[in-house]
C-alpha cells in the first residue's frame, strides 16, 4: 500500500505543474490549448539536452520551462496574427513540435546517465528511501509552484486573467488587455508543462519523443476529478490549486492501481480515457447532490446573517 | 468635452450584406452634460455608444475626448476615462468572481496592472464604503460570488464599479431595460445620484420615453444612423411623450412595442 502511494507521488507530483497549466487555460480562460502535448516533450527534451551538456540540474529545469514557454508564445502568436482559435493554433503546434522535438533530442530517446540530476544523490539509498527522498524534493518544487501560482492569481494581473475567462467583454470595459493576457496564459501554461516535464525527465533518466501523448486529455481528466473533491470557483484560489493537486494525485492513483492489479502498460491510455469519462459522469450525476449541499449551506448561512433580498 | 466628427460606421462595407450603422454623424457633448438618446431599433444608438467606448472603430471620422484624438484606441485603452454599464445585468460583472474581485478589477481601471495584490485591507475598506451607499447589505457579502446576486443588485454593483475610477464619460446603454419596475426605480435613483456626484459627461440610451424626458439636460433622437433631433434643456422640458413619438414616427420609423406600450399606460 505504501509503495502504491509512493509510486503515485513520484509519478504524479511532476504532473502537478503540467495540469496546473492545463487548468489555467481550460478553466480560468475557458479555452483549449493542445500545444501542451508537444511543449511537454519540448520542455523535457531541452532539459535532457542541457543536462547532457553538463548544465546544473536546477538550471536544466528552468531551461526546460523556458523552452516549453516559448512554444506557448508561438501558439499565442499564431492565434493572434492569423486569427485562428487557440484550439487550432495548439493543434498545429502539437503536430509541428514532434519534428522540432526530434531535432532537439537528435534521437527518439535520449538517456541521461545516472549523474547530474536533481535525484542523483539518492542512488545509494534503498528503493523505498530513494522514492521517499525523490518525492520529498518533488513536493518541495511543487509546493513552491502552487504557492507562487496562488499568489499570482491574487495580484491585479492574476485577477485580470481570471476575469477574461469569465466575461471578456466586461474585462475589456474595465481596461483589461485581453490579447496580452492570452499570451500570458499560454506562456504560463506551457512553461508549467515544461517544468513538470523536466522533473519527470530527471526522475526517469531519459527523454522520449513520445512522452507527451495524451497529456492534454489526462490533464482535463485530472481537473474534472479534482473538481469532484474540491469545488473551485473563480475567487476561491486555495481551492483552485487544491483541485489540481488532489485531481492529479487521484488520477495517478488510478493508473498506479491499474498497473498493480496487473494491467499491461499499453492499457493505461484506455484507463485514462475511462477516468475522464467517469469524472464527467460523476460530475453530471453528482451535480444534483452538490447543488443540494450548496443550497443547504446557503440556507444555513443566510439564517445566521439576515440579508435583505431584493425582488428580481 | 467629447466630440464625434463626421462618423461613418459601416459593417461589411462593399458587400451585399452591408449595414450602415452610423452615417455622417457629428455631435459634441459638453463636459458634465447628461444626454439621453432615444430612437427605434437599428437607429444607431448602441453603435454610437460603441463608437464612444472604442468597442467599434468607425469606418470614417474622428473621436476626440478632452482634446485628444482617441479614434484608434481600443476599448480597453479608453477604459480609464470611459465607463460603461450594459443593458444585460450579466454583462457588466464576472459572475464566478466574488464581489470584491469585481470591484478590485474596476479599481485598477486606467492603470497598468502589475503584481500588486488586487484586494488589500485598505482597498476593501474603500469598497465597503462604496457599496454600503447602495443600502443592499452588499458590504457584508464582499466574498460572495456575484452570480448569487439578483439582476438589480448586479446592475447596482456595475454602477458602483463604473464610478470607482472617476471616469470623465459614463455610458449607460439601456441599463434599465432588463429590470422589473421596482428595481428600475431603485437603479434609476442610483443613476441620477451617481451622475450628479461624478460630474461626468453622461450618455444614456433608453427605450423609455418618460425616462428620456425626465432625466438629463439634453435629448437626442436618432434614426437610421443619424441624429434627427437635438433638444436642449428648455425644449426638452416642454416636450411630451406623444410629441416625441410623433417626431420618431415622422422620420418614417415604427416605434417599438415597448415604447408605445409605455405611452398607453401613461
């Protein structure tokens, strides 16, 4: 059981920044950015390449982040200059990035060796202790990312970002530059994907040109799963980061569990798709339940503080 | 002073589905003037509002605000001087964000948005003071989602948001149209109070002839993209709803059911 949880942590924690990026576009901006399928690999590839060239592990992490963020910037440019939807711009990028990634890696799979990563020091430890130390380092990085992201959402810029996804017309009438925030959201989301990919690459010791497939669907599934447990909304910022954290780990727990019961690795994508479906179904089916508890909570609250309601 | 020079606003120019929204429109609004605008559907009232706000860029002509040419500035760059209240109560606020987040968004209007916290204790105190004036008890519900508010409450909140950054122009685009009669009276009272307090040049589009005559110190009648009548304060005070409707129908426009209905009741 403990091993299942450790597996969940070491494979799940690197995905938290990635899915936080997907949440940013999917929920905060109410849009779809498929760039992540390619930028995730690009981030990992850049990280692997810089590591092979002897860069320090922390710098390689940031390099991976920057590489993926640049991909997001290109998507934003395509969207703004050619006036195509973000969905289409991202789709084009995700296809094109495959070739770019192959050139960056120069081989379908680039191995790192055992030295120079964030987790190299743990080689001498026993399996379980190494996992514990690994997840500790990952948790540290993820915690910094989540706190920084939560604080960013509280700033004027972060608030403007949240507003554009809910009511773009209103945001513009309040002086928010919608186009600039589109760029910011895409750069941020893909940068986070690159950061997560760099963590994953450093842990697994190699970068693979196919490692990004299905990232988007997995992220959406994790977000929906998280929303079942934690009900986030535009102004509940702790819940937003909590939703991503819980959703990601729950999603990984499902996959790790599936492997444990003996499913072949090839079935994992099927399990991912099923998880997504179950999350959607649960959202629909349990939606009424959630609504009921919310109504009860509201009644209880208004009973405590009488509010003058206006006829409407 | 807000001046529109020779404005044409044409959609799909040169195509079979060409729509002329405004034609040769020139009008000057003096600083602090409160102007009401009436006209039938398609007369160009909302197009005029959009041209002033920057949501629509005119095909020809210039827009001047306080001596500077703002024709090429998009709406978000004019937001520091120009505040808008929409006809749809849902349009002016972000329903999923809290009341204080909506207010904070309005507070940063006209400034560069940076990495300062949007809601601080000091700003919250200012917000409380502003919404307390509404008498709706919203000052105790700052953390509530705006989606929980009624249409009238949301429209009142939008009015407060419009006033927060002391705009020099206030645009009210049929902002009472979607409210029930009781709420209309409340928001109307708030409107007159706010306009007096702000001293901003105010342009109010309405379908309600009574409101058009009772409020403000100047009345414009629009038809087919032009201003066909321009009444100053004294002329306006002598005008009746019937006379106003005659003026509109005289231009060959059918008065909408809504406006006609109001006349029957009156």
